[in-house]
């Protein structure tokens, strides 16, 4: 077992990861109080690379399937909202398999995309609320438009200069001066 640990540490060094002994890790965990829940969750969710890829593929495929199946019920906004939002949640959760839940939350709360993240999550909640509790097709449809726009803006936040480029294109398209 000792040789396996040493081999694993050598692989970590080759990949560029920091190698710390267990005492340093335990001391660091005691000292860090922010993201305590996420840290506990990360410690309990140790997956191999193969398991992470399988989890990502399954979750992403399920999300994509829900999103595509939602198109079949497009003219029934309540069913569409539920399927579309579930597809978005599964697709968003699939990336947590690849990079881990702590890094996912950290990236989502990055100052560059904090507003896009909050609007995206709020729009999903509003769409589900309008679909499940209000049962108003018009409000549900408007919430879905907001959700789709928030999804696009949130996704663009991961591409360098994409949001500024889209903003400039939209400003030039809607410029009314002749």
C-alpha cells in the first residue's frame, strides 16, 4: 500500500498537483471555514477519472435529452418549462463531475459571472414557480424566455470577450440612427 501511495504522489507531481501530507491537509481543513459544506462534500465525493467522465456523460446526456424532449411539448408551456429547466439543471450539474463541486461553485461565484449566475438560477426558479404553482401559460413563457437569455449570457461568460462582442453586435443591430 505504501508503494501505491508513493506512486500516486509521483503521478501528482508529474501532473503538476501539489503533494501534501495528511497532517497538513487536516490542519488546512480546520483553518478554512468558508465553503465548509462544499469542502465536506468534496471530501466525500472522491471519484476516479473514469467515474467522473461517466458521471459527466450520463448527466449531460440526460440534460440534453430533457432539453430536446421539451421541444416536443413546446406549445404546452408548463410541461415545456419543467422539461427545459430540468435539462438545464442536469447539464449544469454535469460539469460538477468534471471539475468538482467546489470549483464549480467557485467559478459560478467568480466576480466576472456572479450576476449572470444569479440571474440564471433565479430565472430557473421563476420558470418552475410559474409552471408548477401559478399555472399561467403567459408568465411561464416569459420566464422561459428569461431563462434562455440567462443561459446564453451565463454560457458566454466562460468564453473570453464573448459578452462584450455580443453586446456590441446587439447595439449595432438595434441602432436606430441613420
